[in-house]
């Protein structure tokens, strides 16, 4: 993204808009983790999974684990 300022700006703008939704911080992390899992991006999943509070309870209830996606913790 550093080599493409427009992509960086779009990423930052999207993140700022996502933060303004009615979802709380944990729900936003679950959305990001689910999106990363659906896209098969382990690079993105690792920091997102580590950021979740109560990882064990989330692991049982979240969409990725229900589909057999391993959380990289």
C-alpha cells in the first residue's frame, strides 16, 4: 500500500467508516476474521484472531470455526 497512496487512502477511509457502524469492537474483529478466513488469508487472520477477547468462547461460536477454519492462535 505504501507504493499506492490511493489504495492506502481507500483502506484507511473504509476502516474509519467501519468503525462508525453499530457493531462493537469485538463484533468488528469477528467480521474481519470471518472475511480473512473466507478469503483464505492466514496473514490477516493471525493478528485479528489474537486481538479478540475471550478467544475460547468466540472460537466455539464464530462462523469460521463452524466451517472448520482453524484460528491461528
